[in-house]
């Protein structure tokens, strides 16, 4: 039975919503019914401009028939096939397509691809590959994993352990042997910057501190988001990632870039790895991999890492790890169709061409009430608000609700507003974002 009441609102009882204040939401739900291009339509028929590409994932915009058709074709041909000790062509085809655009420069492409079902799974997969790699080269004491304060790496036990968000960590047991670099956010030195801030490269030396504290021979890998997204758009200071790469190399520590947000065009390059010109050993991805249409993630590994693990005894499984849905045929079909769209519509070039207008527009909001900082890179923006006294996050949440009511979807985390519009955005969409957000800020208490 279709359990909808007169306003098109479904019964809300049974669904336990993720990362949501369930009781607050269910008292005043915001429900999206359909989507096309740059817009959602709410269940009450209002058009909502998507300022966040869904959850940083719908890079080619909504309602892509090409992806739907590819998935439909694949499901009616081969709906599912076991991925352990069995294969199906489309997973190999997709991996080859990804290898063509794999992150990495002259020092080697990361063109070996392990499929997962999400960003969280990609992160835990990369952490496990790193530890397994170290063991395979005779460095079995290297099991420690280094993350960074204010890092977000999904919600697996590995991801929350290397992650740096207290709310995601405090209730749960964490995996032993992790530690964290300091974060790079410094409003006193770096407020209202377009692109990479000038100050803070030396914060990468924090890894030297952890090496001195724990011993390099205990450390397997260091994971960072090249641009931290979910924790409020923290952009790496100039020189920081380069320095981190050098320190990792000097101490035999693998460097992992978590590109779940930055992968697939967000910065106007295929990967942040290429944008910043710093090549890690492993890259985690998801989201834009399939334009958000079908859940999927992928870990890109260097040949050095991959090949080291391929040297065990013949006939033995090289890595005791994988998911029922690794390389799912429907997800691979969605992924290939997505890569076709990125290529055929030249969406990365488009994103790169749009970024100056984007930065100008976002920074034009400076001077409006409550704004403590505006930071932009690629087609990302973070707008940090001052906190309302005694109620951190409340002001940004009010702005979020106000924007939604006036037809704009934004994302808030604490007192920071994040934007990541689909790469198909036009200047007029950017103007709409600025205008609706500007009005909401003027109204905010
Ligand atoms: N890593 C990063 C950098 C992310 O931004 C996210 C999701 N926002 C994840 C991992 C987790 O991805 P998922 O929600 O698909 O598990």
C-alpha cells in the first residue's frame, strides 16, 4: 500500500535517518521528490537549486538518462555476479577506463583499482592495503595509522579512528595505534583567501613529531583529505601537501589522499592529486565515481603497492578483503556512463573555467552579517559564520532552513556553510546562490 497522506508526505515512523536529528526532522520534514539538472523538486512542488551536488556527488547534474539507461541495460543483462574467485567483464572494463584517468604524475600513475561500495569502505580498504603492503615488504611492525584533526574519513571503525571529529568518535571503541596531525585551519592568519592560503606549510612537520614520538618503524600510513570538505572546507596551505609527501617518503610511510569529495572534477582536474601536483601512494574515491547514481567507491593504488602484494605464493589470495558488492555490474555501468559524460561534455574544463566567477561571487558576500571567513577552491566554497552565543551551529542551521524554504540547498557543518554545485552550473545559478544566501544571512539572528 502506498502510505502517503494528502500532502504527499510518507509515514515517517520506521526510517531511522542517518546523521540527522530524527525527532526534529520528523516534526518538520524536508522531502525531495525528483531532480533534473541543477534542481531538486520538493514533494510540495517547489524547485530547489542544488548548491551541494547532493552530498558532494552529483557532479554531472541530476537526472542523467545516459546513466539510467546504462544501469537498466546492465541489470537486464547481468544483474549480479559474485566478485570472489569469479569475474564479469564490465568490472574489468571500468577499472581500465579508470586507469586511463588515474591520479598521479610523472612519478607514476595509481592505476590499480580496488572497488568498494562507498567512501567509508574505500577508506577502510586503503588503510588495510597500507598495513598489508608494509607487512609484504618485511615491515610488519608498521601498523600505526596517522590521520589529522578535523579529518572526515567516513564512519567505519578505521575511518572514525583516523578521523578527527569528536562526535563521530566519542561513543565508540577506536582501533588501537592511531594518532593525528594537527589541522591546518588558522583564521588569524588565513581568513578570506581565494585558493590556497599562504601560511601553514610547516604544519606538515607535525608528522616528524609523530615519527619522533612513535618511531617510523611503527607507522604504516598517513591519511589526509587534500581539501577537507565535510568538516568545513579546509584548504591546504601552499607547500603543505608537498612537505607531507617528502616526510612520508623519507620515513617509509605510505601517503593516502582521501579524494571521496575532491575526486572526479571538483577542483577542475580529475583528482586533487593532479591539481596540487603531489602524488600519494593510495587514493580513496566514491561519490562522483558514479555521479551519485549508484553507491560505489574505488581505491586507486600505485603499482609499487599493488605489485608488492602480488608476490605471495601462487594460488593464495593476496589480500583477504573485499565486499559482496565490489565491482557490482550496475555500479560499473553507472560509472562508465558517468566517465563518458565527464569526457564528452568536457565537464572538468568547464569546472576549471567557472572557478574564477565562483570565487568572485562567493567572496562578494564578505561584509554581510555574521561572516567570519570565506574560502574557495575549485568549485567548492566554505563560509564560516560567527557562532550565536551559547548555541554553536544554530545560526548556520537557521540559514540552512531559510535557504531551503526559499529554494536553495546548502550544507552546514557546525557554523560553516559548504557549497559544491554540480559542475554543469551556469553563472545564473551562481548568482541565485549568492542572492538567496545573502538574503538569508541578512535575516539571520
Ligand atoms: N571520506 C571523505 C573525505 C568524505 O567526504 C566522505 C563522505 N562525505 C567519506 C569518506 C565517506 O563516504 P561515504 O559516506 O560514502 O561512506
